[in-house]
């Protein structure tokens, strides 16, 4: 329960800032902090169990047949990431309260931030890989909203689109990889996957699955060659950047690698794929960061470099390198969050992030300067700070792997030192160019000053942690590092030491070389800057936008070739494609006739089929006379209903009958605003083409039907449903039991789509007004405002009877033909008849119903019925039934499926009337002078 609350609280808490936005900035930020603080308390409540190595798993069956269960786990690795997400998230909320302007929608910002937080918690706490993937995609969507929060700015919109496109594409690759892993293991539960490492690595699909998973991780964590999106995400507000770079989003990729390490690592392919990518990202990010003039740009590329370092450590595939990677995840989160917040303070108080202008801030902002200098030193790996310890472990592992003698292994320590040199250089530039180096130049806000007291508090907390971990690692971070690393390794921890001093050794010499080299590079930076400026820089944003434009151009060209606005052309292409595919599928048949005999000839059925064919033919022939064609088409619908009844499908017959009535009403409302006749447009050549296509498709359907119906088509499904309808679903009407029980999830999806479609139609029609036609084709004027007295009287008499029939059909549906869908259509038709007979104004006065809410309540009731099964430990939408005895009434049956069917009923009523009634409201009232009484 605690794990469910930890994940669910941010989603629920996202409503609070919106509700409390009217209470001012303080009330809004306090409301936003409630969920993360409660979640952090619940997480820390579980800490004693986690630190003794206990694995906490809660699982709720959902789509068990697909392997998709709502399973959550809390081990050391999940605890670490959840602690970072909730802890830094709480500090970001406090920081954002002072960063955001009073003119900005703070409630919406915090709502997006909490959605993002909940999605990240879902990723790190998921036990089921499919559930994790769901939250993974939600992080892409919510980060899109956050990066594009300042939507009026073009760079924000483009940065958000780029991030969504790259990470969304990686998510598709990850989906394929996870499906392959599930196929290999036979389960999507992490406990099973992590225990099946040998099975996965020995499988023929392992290389493909590994590549797909790595693409998903690399795109999310901005690894080369997908690193270009991250610097352009800097158009987001700085609180978002601080959160995204330190504890969320980009850390999701390295979390995935650390989480799946026991299952996917341990092979040469893992080393050969992960190490080069991490190495390239480490160097590209470190070198490019030095030459950025934008403060957040420097920090963005440094994030890329440090993420490459973490990926490289995980790729080295040794227990100690895994520990070093986890350690650097912690350290990077603290110093990078504090640096971004410091950069935001500088931007907030000076109005600029250009390091060529914001010089000499030590004199104006000494407190902020000290905080930023300590955090920068931690990023550079200066001794007595946390970054130094994990960097030393990295150097040690690089030297250890160099002994393998391979060229790639030899490159690792050299690249590590080179990246360290540039890390020191860009950290020095952050310190010197911003806080020293003369006086500020043309600042939008001058003179700068310290920010509000509590805006610095989150930075102070994080910088204090950098110092505390750097000086007392054994007393502070050691237990958390041990449990997190053990969970990532899936086994015993290697021997390692967090001592500050290990004596004079090679890693210390490498650290010294990086520090000295970094100072020298910074001192000689001017020639390097001139050379860099002469280089032709490849703007990733321009390349990405150009690729998108080319893609759009290709799509437009293809659309132009296929779409010309002609419905006939679309139908011809569709029918010819279907005809070609069917012929291709039937070509291998050596004999068209199967072993099953034909049904005996029935004159009455043959007559009805002939009338059905005639109705279709006459509809096509008379299509220019729209009202006549509609009436003939209605005859065809009624004959289809008779055909269902003739072949023992009473549920389908009832449904077809009522759907036909609704369809006719809908078409009549639409045709009212169209000309009663259409002019001839088709040439004889086009008519000949259409005739050939129609004849070919008719023959194809006839041949296909003959081939299928003369062959045995018993699959066992019908026998299963008939045999289990009573025992499994408690109803003798197998059709209804299938809809509300066996395939209830399908039905739930269908009514959801129906409700969404109805709301979409309502949104398109809302506010639209069309002028009524004033006369018929013969020039006779329409009569306005008066409703037929006979129809009004009959409709009012029929309404109670129709509602009674609707209730009867609904109640009997579980055992006899009927159910919520048919009953809902009957009710909708009865109410629609009242609108037609009595008019909208008369009905609005007597029946004040909100059909949007009715449809929404229907979907909600159906969903809550499914959720109710969880209380009894059963999968989503599992139904239950029982027999009860009442005096005088006797024995009767109650089934939870009736509640689900009630949801179907309300959704159908609400959606149908929402469309029909709003179509009826399109008319503009005629002027009084035009009314005919």
C-alpha cells in the first residue's frame, strides 16, 4: 500500500496547486509540496527494511494474460532513485516558488512538475516491465509540457518537440526490446527477468533485444549520437532544468541500464556497444561544454559528459565499476541540481546567462558565489568534495581495464584524464568568468543583488551534502550506496573503500594531471576559443528541424498523390487494395469448395436476400435524391436485422434494429442542411470504372464467403463460451456474458472511445450555427416552430412504455437477449423522439440533463466496477455473481457485471443524445417575419 501511495500521491497532488492557485504564490507552492513531502515520509518509513536488504514487492493482477500486472518493487536501487526524485523535487518546488514570475501560471507549472515526478517514480518503482514502459512514455509527455512551458517562445516549442521526438522514438525501440525480453523469459516481472540473465544472453534474440533496449536508454539519457536534444531543452524554466538534469528524465536511461544490468550485462556485446557510446559522450560533452557562452548551455553539455561517464562505468562490466556508476549518480544529482539553481539565481537577478556579460558577480552576490564555487569544484572533482570520490573510483576502474591490452581498453584511462582536464577547465570558467573577470557588461538588471533568503536554501542544502559526502563518506553515503549497488548488481558487493585518502597511486596521479591540465587549458583558452569559433559548428537544432521539414514535405507529396478530396477515389483505392490482398490470400487454394455442405434452400430467406440486394442497388441508383435514398437504405438495415434473427442472433438483431433507427435520425439531421438533390458529376468512364470495381469486389466477397462457409469453422471458442457462460459468468446469454465478462476490457475500451468521440463531436458543433433551408426543391416554404399535434401526443404516451421496455431489456440481458447497449439505444431513441416531436425548447424546460456528464459517469462506473475486483485480489474487471433468497420473491441472481452494464447503458445514452441533440441545435432561428403559422 505504501508503494502505491508513493507513486500515486504526485498524480493526486497535481490537482492541489490548481485548486490553491487563487490563494497566491505561497498557498500554491505549499499545496504543491504536500504530495512529495508525504511521499518522502512514506519512503523513509520503509528505509529500515530496505537497508537490511529486504525486497518489497506488491502486485495487483490486471491484464494477466498479457503479462501486464500492476506490480511495484522497492529495493536499494529503487529507493535511491525515489529518494533523489522526491528529495530534489521538494527542493525544486521551494526554489520555483521564488523563481517564477507573478504573471506566470504557477498552478499549471506545479501540476506539470508533479505529473513528471509521478511518472519518474513509476519508472523506478515498477516491478513489471510493461508498467515501467507506460510510466517511461509518461515521462516523455510530461517533460514535453515542462520544456514547452513558455509556449510563446519559439525555442521552447522547438526544444519540447525535439525532446519528445527523440525520446519518444527511443521509447518505441524500448517497447520492442521489452517485448523480446518478455518473449525470451516468459514473463515481464523484473524478478523473473533479473533471475534469467543466462537464459537471455544465450538466446538468439539477445543481440536484437540488447540493441533495442540500449537505444531506448541512450535516447533518454542523451548519449551520443542522440545527445543533441538535451542542450535545446534548456529553453525550459531553470527549476525544470535543475530537476530534469539531476534526478529525473536523463537519469531514467542510466537507471534502466543499472536496473537491467544482471539480465543484459556480462557479455562481450554489452561491452562493445555500451563502452564506445559512453566514451564518445564523455568526451564530446566535456569538450563542447568549455566553449558554451550560455551558463545553462555549459551545464547542459557537462551533464551529457557526466552521463557518458556513468554509462561508460556500467559498460565496463565489473562489479566495482557498477558501484562507481551508482556513486556518481548520487554525486552528480547533488552538485548538478545546485549548479542549475545557482545559474537560475544569476539569471533571475541579472537578466542574462551570457558568461561574456555576467562578470564580477562576487562583489554583488558573495553568498551565491560561494555556493556555486563549491558545487563547481565538486563537479571538477576537487578533493574533499563528493565528485572527487566517484571520479577516483572511475580512474581506478579505467586503469584496471587498461591492463587487458585491447586498444579500446587502453583508450579508456587516456579519455578519462582528457575528460577530467576539460571538466576542470569548464568548472574554472564557470567560477572565474561569472564571479570574477572584471565588471558586468550591459546587464538588463543592474546592479545585481542576492536573491530572497529561501530561494538560496535548496542550493545550500545540496552544497552542504556535497561537502558532507566528500568529507565523511563512510558515515553518510556508505549504507545507501551499498544497498543500491547490491540491488543493481543482483549479487554480492565487491570490496571497495570510501576513504578520502588511498595513498599515492595511479588514480591520484590522474586526478592531479586532470587538475593541472584543466588549469592550463583554461589559462590558454583564448587560442582554443578562436580556433573553435573558426570551426563550422553543426547546429543540431537546424539539422533536426530540416529533417522534420523534409519528412513533412515527403508526407505532403504522398498525401497530395493519394488525397484529392474525392471520396470516390478513396473508396476505389481501398476496395482495390482489399481485392488484391484477398486474391493473393486465396491464390494458394487448390479447391474453392470445402467439405462442409451448403444450407438447404429457403425461399423466404432467398426473397429477403434479394430485397436486401435490391435495396443496396436502388440506394446507389437513387443516391442523388437523398431522402429517397435514405428511406431505401433504411429498408436494407431492417432486412439485415431480419437476417440476424433468421440465423439465430437475436442480440445482433435487436442491436441492428435500434442502431438503424439512430442512424436514420442522425442522417436526417445532417441531410436537413444539404440540398435534397445532387447534380450529376460522374462521367460515363468513371461510371464504368465504378461498376467494374463494384462487380469485382462483390464477386470477391461472394467467393470468400463461399470458401469460408463451406469449410469447418469450429475453433473451440464458441464451445468454450457456451460451456462457461453460466459457470464462469453467471448468465445464460453467452453474447452478453462475453461483452461484460470474458471480453469486458474490450467493451470498456469501446465505450471509452464512444464517449470521447461524442465529446469530440460536441466540441466541433458547440457554438456552430447554420441557416435553415427556407423552402423545398419545388419552392414551397417550410413551416416553422409548430410541432405536429398527433406526433406530440403519441410521443408522450410512448415515452413511459419505451423506458419500461428499456429497463426490461437491460435487466434480462444477462440471461436473455438484451443488455446495456441495446437498452441504452432504446432509451436514446425514446428521448430523441421527444426532441423531434416537441422541440428543443420544450424538452430543455422539462428535462435538464447534461449528456456529457452522463457519458462520463457511464465510463466511470464501468471503470470503478473493474477496480472493485482488485479489493478481492482479482484481475481488473473480474466479475462475480451469486444467488440470493428474498421472501415472496424467491431465489434471484445478482452479478457485478450488471454494474458494468449500467456503465455501458449510461455511456450509450449520453453519447448518442449528446450527438443528436447538438446536431438539432445547429439551426438558426428564422426571423419572425418568415414564420408560417
